[in-house]
C-alpha cells in the first residue's frame, strides 16, 4: 500500500491506473476505522482493480467545534488496517492540502437535506458535499462506497453527484453491527462501560418496531420507539422519523412509501448515536 499525502501525487498514480483501463473503487472515511469500514473496503476490493481509501477528518462538516476537536484520530493504526485489507492507496492529506483556500461552495441539496440531520446539524451536509465532491474530482472513481448507517448522507451524496454530473456509481453498503446489535461507529469508543451495555437498546427497539408497525400507524410506531428508548437510563432520543427511503421525506401513512425507513438519533450520555431500519 502507498500512503499518499498530496493530491498531485494521487492524481498521477491514478492517471497511470486509468490509462491501463483499471477500475477504481473509493472508500471515503474520517479514520478511526472499524469493521464497518473494513466491510466497505472488502466490497471495493472485490469489485475494482484499484482501491483508494481516504482518511480525512473534514472540518467543514462539523457544526460543533468540540465534536471536531474530540473526534478520534488513529492514523497509524488505521494505515495498518488498510494495509492488511489490501488497499492500494491511502490518501491521508492535511487540512491545508484539501482546503488550500476556504471552500465557499454552497450546494443546492434540496429536500433530502432539509429534514432530520439537516436542521439538527446546520451546514453539515454542505460540508459533506464539499469534501466528497473534492474527493470524487481527485480520484474520479468508478465506484464509491458508503455505509448505510449514515442513511440520509447517501441521499445527499446522490443529489450532489446529480448536481455536479459525476459519472460514477454510488454503492450503499449494509450497516455492520456488534454481536449485541449496536451499529459500529467511531463514536462508540466514547461510551462508558455502563452506557455501552445500554446502547444496544436502540437496535433492539428498531427491530421490534418492525413487528409493531404491522398493526400500528406510523405515528404510533414513532411513539413506541421514542418511549421505549427513552425509558432506559442515559438514553435521550433527539428524533425518530419514518421517511421514504429515497426522498427522505417523512410519511404519515404506510401507504405513502414503498420503502419506508426509520431513522433515529439519540444521545447515550453525551455521545450522539444514529441508526436506522427498513420497514
Ligand atoms: O461518513 C463519513 O465518514 C464522512 O461523512 C465522509 C463521507 C467520509 C465525508 O467526510
């Protein structure tokens, strides 16, 4: 594996690969890699000739300075994992390399970005669109891989791809979970042992809500999930929305969507966790 810190060098390497007709898979990450990331990399490895993984904690997508400051940074351990996973190129740039000047672009992300995480984290999706569009421009991947834990992010990235006219395939990959059901996340390391024991209630509740939904309304199902999760110590639901899985718009009746999805954000202590389920 080659560890590359400059955009220029990565472009050169990938131009060589492209001139030999090779396909390129990109897995954008913010590091603190876990098995969820590795599953994206394995998929990219199976489907492409060349695999590029970026590790970059993107400041423009953090709307909370403390969250940016405390985001786990484990680059050396991450690179060892990438090497073991058979990655060809790890892009590990500095902030100055990715943003030689401030990125002032404002993307017209439309309705997919106006709900759930949109209003909760102002500027977050615009920052994601900025960095992912830069990465797509640098790498020009054949395919790019994203985990479905960030369900709404995938819809936002699809919209950005449409706006910018990128010719590539977005590959959504299933959520990886611990044995107790908790969705893998770089933020889980911030949970205390007691909180870590309680946090699996999120997925347990989402799963049981699928049965509940069979004979309850959308509103009743939302109430069920919120009340159940909130009944546990340390847990505080920020929102639970049931939306159409493509448009991300909330539904009020099951008949309004062929692919409803429930998206939850909750605090476990002061750690913000997200998860989702398909109905
Ligand atoms: O999902 C993430 O880790 C980030 O939002 C991404 C896509 C790597 C952009 O910084």
